[in-house]
């Protein structure tokens, strides 16, 4: 890490907050909509990520010549389903222990801070307000607010541009292999944390070079480098 780190981009769920979004329920709702719109039954499963589910559906629709206007309407219905599932969980949000103190320390040290999440923007804002840290962030990027979502390289590159920083001036902090892949794809520094809902299984045997127990260890680590 020879370049001076000027900004830190955080994943949200599992990294700064704990919440109980019912992802299997959300995905089943999405799959029901898709199966009502020409996607073969049984092809999609709630074990797949939402990015994979949407990509597979779009590939099938376009291979069958479905009109773009119709695809857009279905995607809007899917977006509403995801939004509803996330907002239903706001009451369950609580901070990863020590996250608020860590963020305050980072801000006082002059770091630019951002959120990059695959959840939608209003959920991210409400979750950050719930743990009283919304004011620390220079930008909050939710679903649909980057050219392509995590784990595509464009997500982090867009975040760094929004922050007014180069990709080698930021570090991405996240709790799972998708976050790690995002950093690798964007050629961005990465710090993993063990606070995700699946613990060490979150990494799918693709362990990050730097793995901390929690964001509470971040100030000490940054001071050490």
C-alpha cells in the first residue's frame, strides 16, 4: 500500500450494519414474477444472487426477442419487490459493534467516506440514519447508481470518480467474496471483515490478503501502514 489512502468505500450489510433482510423470501417473490413472464419454472433459485437472477432472465428474454419496453416494465416490478423487501427490514437494523466510533475517527482523520451497496438508496440512507452515521459519508451509491453493480469493476471505479479520487487512493471494505471480487476486478485495495452473516464461509475459499475481525480494527490497521 505505497500510495496514500485518501478514501474508504464501505459495503453496508454485514460490514457496518446487521439486518435481517429476508433475501430468500425476496428472491422467491422475484422468481414468481419472472416465471409469470416466460422464464422456465425451476431455472432460477433463491440461492442465486439477484445479479445472476436478473442477468439470466435478460439473456433468455433477449434470445427470444422480447420487446425492450416489456423488459423494462418487468424490471421495474422486480425493483419494487427488492425495495419492499429491504425497507421491511429497517426496523431490524443495528450497527456492527464499534462501527459508529470507527467512522467518526476516520472522518476526523480526514478520510473521504462512501457507501457502495447492492441495496437501494433509500434503504441505505435509512439504515445509516438508524445507527446515526449518515452525516459521515460524502456519497452513498445504491442499486442502479453505478454503471454496473458489484462485482463488476465499473462499480468501484464510479465510486472513486464520485469521490474525486483515483482508484489507487481508495480502499474497499467488505464482508464477502462479491466485495472482494469487486476490488480485484477494479484493481482496488481491499480489506475484508469477518462480521458478515455467513462468517468465514462468506469468502468461498477466496480469502482476501487483509482480513480483520471487524471495522473496529480498521483505525489500528490503517495506522500500522
